[in-house]
């Protein structure tokens, strides 16, 4: 057995034994939720950050992974200035806990930097290290959000397919709708992901949001077999959210009574009530293994 294969089997055995540990009745695994979109600038980061705040106010332990390689900005709206990122973990210079920064709400944020940009380039040793580090997150979180980049680049797709749930954000702009459709098409054809959730953003009303949903689910019914899109809800267009962003802050903190904040609160409630469909075991090792499998 060559070194790479040897390491791979160590990773797999380790993953298996940890997965068994995770299966102990009563031990709850974190729910890993990807928030993604076909087109950029549709509100993923704001949704993740504000939703994280709502859920942490409800007593959930929330971790946010910033996997948007191009525009890593979750730290900006939390007004944090992280010193390190996942690259330092990959290089074994820091542990995950040393790299994560904590917001004033108690939300832990894992800055991606450019570290997630090329998982295919990681050596087996680096992968093993990353897997072990991610496993430590299992005991620290109830919910893990992955704020992914936009578009159908392979890194975005790996992350989406590895998560338990995949939330697609779309606006009523035709390009956002066609790009969201393209994302689901590629995910279902290449990664076998058959279930998605939709949140419509920057719409004027619920009926607008339902139109976004109708055009996407109509296209899915027509062209893709067995792909299910579930409507979760919407966030109205709200200048208060934009003003908050300009102040490097969150609408939930600065304008909690605004329509956007209220809508996000409702979405957080809907999400926490939704039945959890975890991928066979939901363990984080499993999550990272799937990310790596996709990258192979
Ligand atoms: N509900 C909303 N109402 C008004 N503007 C919004 C709303 N959601 C997002 N935006 C605007 O869109 C910009 C991009 O949002 P962001 O969350 O960074 O998108 P993404 O992460 O998808 O690139 C924000 O800076 C804000 O100006
Ligand atoms: Mg973003």
C-alpha cells in the first residue's frame, strides 16, 4: 500500500470509528446547512449572519463557515477582523479553535480566506488533519451554516452536496432565477442532490416570492426528474438592511423591528421547526469526507 492509500484508509477507519461514536443514542449531531445561490450578491451572507443571530438568541450554538472564496465577507458584517483562516489549519499552524473568531452574540465564525479554494490540491496528510480538526466542531455546535460562494464552480458544489440541507437564495431577477435553476440542475445530475429549499430575497411581497418559487419549481417539474424544491419563505427588499451593511453591522442588531429582520426571524423559526433530514449520519467527518470525495 502506498503512503497515500495508507493515509486514506487511516482517514476512513478514523471516520468510521468516530461515526460510530456519533451514533450513541442521545448524542445530537450538528445540522449542517449550506446557503448558496446561482448568482452572486443575492443576500446569502446577510441571511446566514442574521439567521445565526436569531438562532443563537434561541439558545442554539451556531458556527458559520465562510466558504465564499471570492468575497469572504461574513467577518465584515460581524465587524470582526480575523487574523487567521482555514489555510492556517490546513498547514497545521493553528487549530480550528484558534482560527475561529467569536461574535458578540457568541456565534463562532470560521474564516475561509483562500483556504477552501482548491481542495483538490490538499495532500492526504493535510486532509487528515482537516478532518480531525472538523471533528472537534461536532461538540461545539447545534447548527453549522456554510456560506458558500455563488455559481457552479466545483468548490461551491462540493460544499453544497456535502451538507445535510441546501438552501438556495434567489431574487426575482431573471438571471438569478436561471442561475438558481442551473445550480440545482448540476447538483442533481452530478452530485445526486435531489432536495433543495428556497428562500426568495429582495422581493416586494409574498406573491412575488411565490412567483420566484413557481418559475423554479415549474422548470424543475418540466426538465428534471425527482428534484424537490421546498418553499421556506422570503425576505422583503428593505433599505434598513442595506444601511446596516454600510455600518458593518447586522439588521437584526441595529433595526430588529424592520421588515427584513422580522422576516428573517420568521425564517429562522421555520427552519428550526423543520424536520431534520440528516445525511445518513450527519457527522462532520462525514461532511468533510464527502467534500474530499467530491474533490477527488
Ligand atoms: N432584503 C434585502 N433588502 C435590501 N437589500 C438587500 C437585501 N438582501 C441583500 N441586500 C443587498 O445585497 C447586498 C449583497 O448581499 P450579500 O448578503 O452580501 O449577498 P451574497 O452573500 O449573496 O453575495 C447587500 O450588501 C445589500 O446591499
Ligand atoms: Mg456572500
